C-alpha cells in the first residue's frame, strides 16, 4: 500500500475512536474525577481559544505575526515563574549563567516565537495549499520515504522548537501525513477541536495512552511524531544533553526496538520572515530492547536534537524543567548515565 493511500485510510479509524472518546466525555457523570470549577475552566478556555481563533483568522498572516510577537513580549515581561524556568532551560545549551543578558535575550525571543506558533496554529485549519507552499519549506522531504523503505513506519523525534505541527500543510503537498502523540487527558472539548483543525492538514492526533494507535501507525508504514524534551524523570533513559545528565523518554527507542522502525531526528525552525523550514537529520536505529542499546540509540537522538537547539536557542520554548533540579535527582541522573557508559544496566540504579 502506498503512503497516500495509507494516510487516507487511517483517519477514519482514529476519527471513530476520537468521536467515541468525545461521547464518553459528554455522557460520563461528573463527580470525583472532575469538579464543577474544572469544567467551568475547561469551557472558558475553549471559548477564549475559539474567540481568539476567529479574530486571528480574520486577519492576514503578515499582520498577525508582528501582533503575536508583541503579545509574546508582554508575556515575557509578565512571565514570572515560567520566564525563570525558561531562563534555566536555555542556560544549558548556551553554556551561560542563568542571569546572563544573552540568556534573557534568547528567552524573550522564545516567548515571541511561541506566541507566533500559537497564532499560526489558530489558523492551521484554514491554510490553503498555496499558503502552505509559500511559508513552509521541507528541505529534504525524500528522507521520509527513505526511512519507510522497509515498510516499518518512521518515528520522527523532535523537540519543542520551531513548530513541528506547522510543517503539516507543506508535507500534505507531497502526499505525506503526520501522526502526532498528544495529551488527550485534559481539556477534552478543546482537544477535539484542535484535532479536527489539524486533520484538515493531514495531521492526526493520537492520545499518548493509545498504544494500539501508535503501533497501527507504524504497521501501516506511517510517520509518527514523538516529542523528546519532556524533562527529567527517573526511570527514563539517561542521556547527556547539552553537557549535563538528564533523561529522555524511553518510548521512542522502545518502539523502534519492537517494530524495527527507524528514528528520524527532525530540525524545525522559524526564519526571520516567519517562514517554517524543516529538515530530517540522519536516522537512528535501535536494534534490541537491551538497556545498553536503548541508551545508545536515545543518546544519538539527544545529540542530534541538542545541536539543533544550540544552533538557535531562542527557537526553543519548553516551559517545564528539562534537567534535574535537586541535588538528589542530579546525583541519580549522573549515576545512571555513568552506569550506562560503563556498560552496566542503568535500570538497576537506585537512590
């Protein structure tokens, strides 16, 4: 089955599951799982998002982008703990103290780029093929077909940089589609709306707990997008990233080992004139579920993505802590990484 045919067949399966989940959200009783205040907050978030979407959708993109940048500047000035956390994250790839003015400058740019990303995502459902061709460029789209040559699917490993979803309209022009793992456990009404908007650009959201859906994408030789910069967590794979020990999620390498699908690190960036440019980096294979092989493959992905972020840190917007923050966690991360480098089983490290 060719890629275009496959991607046209998949949405019906996922849409059916999405509709079933939406029906469950509407019919399940609200009690211990969801408070009245939480339901009101979810509804308010949904209504505000739709209102912003209508305003932004009525404006030309050349006018939206500077307006979004201005909002990003205000958000940075009022950022508080989020601003401090972004400074902390960016200091690592930049190799500078947290309070260095260059870190502050990169963090302000990250806030602006994130605001532009959100504005673009509010418009994504209405992006025409002509617009997609104009502001999205995939430098080596052929690597997708090459990575899927063995018929085992492709794992696109990336970070929150540039705007991975935004390449969807550009890939659609080449007959490609993206299947993006996303959190569907909160804000169900908004999640459903975002999924429907992305669907128009051949971007299909899959709940992160839907393991069957993930395997279906790979079995049907599709492109599965996984974000790898979710932050330090004990039990995940120890890596050295931007000069310090932390962890990457175990999911990508484990999926690669179980299915034979290669991992393709992806670099995505926003240019000065607000075009989106993406390119695939060299593929990484994981040949077994042995902890040493899992760590080797994951470290290779981390190295590739670390170079992308170090090249332009102001493109990276990650508002969660990526490296361990306590002495105990830093010691544990370092011990697990050292064990992996000695060829020992890093999963056995306690502490």
